[in-house]
């Protein structure tokens, strides 16, 4: 056993790995999670993993028993009803909720359960919806129902402080910050609440952003003494009900409803034990559920209805009243097998196991330092590691103002995109979360990854890390020349190499990324989402004015005459990277060809280059020298991408060395400059000399460097001679170990052409392979 694990076990051994359970963690991983061998999975807050034995038991159950529709009347239907009834009881038992006080309503997920509460709650103009800042978007969405019904809504920040040395050992006090009251109906704000209206308070048992656990004492405080939290609010005297979003927290610490009688609790089963997905639950107090006002009725929710007159009588059972249509009874039948695993390990043991890993990672991350003593990372939250659809927590911990959030959106940033830093501020965080099957080895590999990829060490400059630091002193008498030129007519499709090529009125290569493919919904398609685009080859005959396109999936080569065809299609606007483009569309036969080539419906568009003169990459840091007025077609950031042949060679050597050390071999270490989709490949000089270039001259044309090109996982995808796509961790993993700056991995530089004369078909305005490259010319 290695020393690091021995040290970990000395500190956490009594909590880690289920020492008193039916299986140790090593036995669990070896017998139930063989598919995780070689994989580090740390997103259990997003979805935990299902056990292979769990799925085998479900499959055996389904292939042995017959389950019919529980709304029918038959033996098989009766058996299904019994299974559903048992599943409801298991859910209530999990939260220690008595069936005398609570009902279990199955939904399509925690979000659907929250939506049900929001749309059926008895809102009035005197009601109030109050929620903690750290809440999921699915909870914030309830605000729409409240505001539409004339109710008020406001957020609060709860900070709990534990005091030691009091008579009972410890005590906690709460500090509460109230935010501005929101209303959509100003007239209703004039009415003083009478105390008869129903109000709703919502909070998560555990924040899915920071891992912070909220005290369940909030349930009793809000229901018995709301003035303690809502001091000064006119809504203190209303009838308060409490909703707990336990989707995140219930996997390791479900709320104990026998001690904290919340009115509503929501959960999703895939967060508990991986499967089934698309099934959640609303646990509702029976007295609270009777106040919910349901408008729609469906099969299974009515005792009787008459088709041709306004007559309906609804069922009395809470579950039957709110479960529209046939419930997902096969998914519900599988719940039993998931709870069997949790019960065998016990929730308390799972909580101790995952907490030991979280505390270990937290301790190690806080101890990491750069060479200058600065901390490597910032941990958000007060205890455990953990913008994950939680805008309040995101803004709170990252220090983002309303202005920041709005300007980020206007600059093109939306949830799930790749814009991690805008105006020197992070837009999100990296969350690490553990499940009952997580191991010390998972945690250790994450720490090793952070250490090798993010810590700046003294020898980084010598090993090639000289980004933006200047390298004039390394140039000396080195000579550089233009090795190859590549044009990519269609964004994300294959390009073609040329010996010479003219510059266009957009000041890039003529026709480079002038076309783009979009889905029928308007989404711009790239290899990130449609890897098959790499198999579409292109070539342009300038004399004929034709773009030729080929694909192994299409028998016929497609010619597109961009001189005559430009008059045949209509025009419209599309949006890419926060910018609007005026584009030309094509006839149906062209779109059919491309749809066949990539295996999904799509549309080809061509850019009208005269319609969009804008600032390159507005949301990038000013230090990366992007704030330069220029013109682009459908390039992401700049007119040109330059790659050094020597830099690629150095990277290939590093990857090969790593493969040898690991005892691996294969195509991953055979790296071509074309892997990075450059327009310009240069040869000569030392590796990474281009990092320090500011202005360069190719032939008699001048270019400005806009800084390094941020790389993503696209460079890890290659297609072999058999036409198959291969994915690996390289070369991005190696680049991350020595080419990272401010959270981004740079390789190659972006260029802007400094046009000083009219562009035409003159030979002086062409790039030519073999031309000399002179860096840092005045």
C-alpha cells in the first residue's frame, strides 16, 4: 500500500470504505462497478452510478415477473399496484415519514415535483414566496407562478454560526440578509397581508453548487416563529409552508421528517442510486396537499366525468389526484433494488464514507501552492467541495453582480458554454462530488491531476511555458518560413492544402470558413457535437468559382457554384458566438446532400462578409490582446491560426515519452500539425518561439498576433484510414501539464492581417508556401 493511502486511512479509516458493511469499498468496486476501471468519475451530484448487480437484479425481476398497467383490473395489474405501494412506503421510510402524515407522489423527476407545487399552491395577492439564494433554477422557477398570481417574492441569505462552550455543548445562531421584494402587480403591494394567506419558503437540504448543508431547523423556525428569519417583513404573520429540495442532499443525508416536518420534499432516484432516470417523487404532508389546487384532470385522477357537460368528480387519494395518467410503473418497480443497496450499506455509513473523501480532497487542495506561494485554487462553500443551474450560489460565491451577469449574457455567455472567464472573473466553478462507490484512488487521481496540470513550477519556462512572456532573446539568427497553407471553406469540415492563396476582403484567406452548417432549429453545427463533419472534404477551384464537396456517405460529389448560386438562395440572419450574421441559404437539394453526409437534417449557409465588422472575441481578457477591430467569416476568434512545426514536434515527443512511461503505444503520440486545424504552418526556430511574437511579416504582408489559441477536447479526436473516429486524452492532457495559463490551455497563435492596400487578384496579395517569416518586425 502506498504511503499516501496509509496516511489517509490513519486519519479516516474508521469512516472510509464500509469497514462494518457487507462488502468493503474495494470489493464493491471489483464486483459491482467493473466498468469504472481506469475511469475517474466525480460528478455524483449530477448523477450517481448504478450498480451492475443492481441492474442484473432489475433485469431478472422484469424477465421473471409480469407487470401490467395498475389502472387496469387483472392479476398482473394488482401485482403492479402492490409493487407501487411498497415503493411508496420505501420512499417514506427513507425520510422517516409516517404514512399517516405524508403521501408519496411519483413524478417524472424532482423538477416536475417542484413544478407541481408551484402551479398548484394557493397563491394570492397577499401571499409570499421566499427562498434562499442558494437554490436550483428548478426552485426559482416557482417564483413565476407566485408573481403571476400577484404574490410577492424575495430571496434571503442564511448564514449559520456555531457557538461552542454553551451549557448544552454547542448552539447555532442564524444571520439573515433579506433581498428586495419582487412584485409584478404594483396594486397588490398596497394591500397589507392579513395573516390568512398561504406563503411558501423553499431551501435545499444541500447546495448543489458549494456542498453547503442547510440546517433543517429552518423548517421549525419558519413554521413556528417566522419573525426570527423574516424580521421586519409584513409577511411574518402569514401561514407558512416549507419546501425542501432534497435532490442533492438525500443521497447521503435524507431529511428526517419525523423531526423536521416540512410540507413538501422533492427527490430524484438517479441521484440516489443511478437508476431509474426520469422518475422523482414529491413527499407531501397530507394536510398541505389538500390545500393544493389542481386544475387539469386526466386518466387515473378522476372518479367520474361526463364528456358533454361540465361535470367531473376527482379521486380523494392524494397520490391518485396528482399522478396524471399511467405512472412509470416499471421504473417504480426498479426502485426497490436501488434502496436494497443503500439499506445494506446504511445511509450513515455512506455519509461518513463520502465525507472522508471530501475532507481529504479539501485538505489537499487547500495545501497546494504555486512556486510563488499563491494558492492553486479557491474552494467555495463553508465545508465540502462541490454554475450547476444554481445562479444564486454562483453569483454569491464568485462575486458576480447583477451587472456582471447581464453583461456576460449580452457578450454571448449562456449556461453550459465554454466561456469560463469573462472580464477577468470566472463565470462558473469545477465541482467535485463523491458517491457511495467512490474510492480513495479516485480522489488521489484528481489531486494528482490538479497538481500536474495547474501548479506553476520554476522549470516551466525552460520546458516550454513562455506564453505571453516574450521570447525575443530566443530568436537570435533563427530563420522561419511558411511550410503550408490550409483553407477550410465550411466551418468544422475538412480543409485543403494549397501552394498559394489570396487574401479576401475579410482580410483572412479567401473563402476561409465562409460557409456553415446549421440544424433545423438554427444551432450552428461543429465537430464537437457532430464529429462526422470531419469526413466532409472540400476543394475550391478559383478559376471556375466552384466549391467541390465530397463525403464517404454520398455517392456524388457536390459542386456549389458560389458565383451563380449566390443569387438563387434566400437571405436570413443567424447567430454565432454572440454575433449576428447576414447569410445566404441554399436550395433543398444542397441541404439534402449535407444531411446525408452527417446523418442528420441540416442547412448550409454562406456568410455575406460585408455585414459584420465587429470586435474580435469581446468576452476575452484584455491581456490576451483580442480587443482589435477586424472582420471575420465564421471563425471562432481570428482570421488566421498559426502553428509551429517545431512546437508540434516537441509536443509529440512529450506525448511519446509519457506513453513509453505508461507502457502504452499507438496513434495518440503521432501528432500532425493538421490536428489543430491551422491556416498557416511555419517551420524553423525553436519550439514555442511564436508565443512571444507581436508583429510578424510573411513575404511582404504584416500580421498582428492576438495571443495564444485556447485548445479544447477537439484536438483529441482523429479519424483513421478506415474512416473511424478515435478519441483519447492526448494531446490535450500533455498540453495541460505545461501550456496552461489562467485556466486555459494555449497552443498556436491567432493572427490578424494588417491590410494597407486594396485587395485584388494581384500576386503581391497572395500567401505563398516557402515565403520567409520574420517575427517581431518594426
